[in-house]
């Protein structure tokens, strides 16, 4: 893959990458920075990509690593006991629904799957590859995350 093809493929994926980073980080500025850094890191490591058919998964994995770096950095600066969860997401991400808070309260491994599957539009196979997990594990965690979301959102409706 040459740099022109790389640029074309990144441009087609940019919106998806941005949406994923925004949901992970909750800040537009942090999301843009994470996407830019992921694209830069991917361009530097382009020669290491052996199979170009896995480009989308490969760059998504790089983006997730950048998001995790930012979340770890935030955690160092938070007072003891607070969690580094996204505070706000873009206006179009959750539309201010209780779903935003419910997703943010999921444990990180489950939250990652929900974000990739339902907000970034990744297939189950792409999600498994991006998270470096077996596809069966992704399916199990997805079921568990959806159960937790149903419980939490169901409780809010009755209160």
C-alpha cells in the first residue's frame, strides 16, 4: 500500500474513527487529537501492515491504543477514587439520552464492545480483531453489556 492509497482509505474512515474516539474520550478536542495521532502512528508503521484487507481493523486498533493512553493520562490527574469516564459526548452521539450515562457506567471491556459494535458500526469480527479477542468472547461480552444496559435503563423507566 502506498501513501496515496493510505490517504484515501483514511479519508473514508475518518468519520468512523472520529466517532469512536469521541465516544471513548467524550471530548471533541481529545477525539480529534487521538484520530490525528492514530493516523500519524499508522502512517509511520505502514510498512508493518502485511495484509491490506485488515487495514480498517489495524487502524482502529491503533486508535483504541491512543484513546487508552489518553484515558490513562487523565486518570493520573484525577483525585483518588474518581474514574476517568467521558464527561460529555458530541451532540449527535447520544442525544442527551440516559443511554450515555448507562454506557459510561459499563466496565471498560464491555463499554469498548458497545462503542465499536453499535456506535462505530463495526461488525462482530471487526470488533474482535480490533480488541484482539476471540469472536466468541466478543459475543458473550456484547450479550452481557446489553443485559446490563437493559437492567439499568429499565430501572430508570420505573423510577
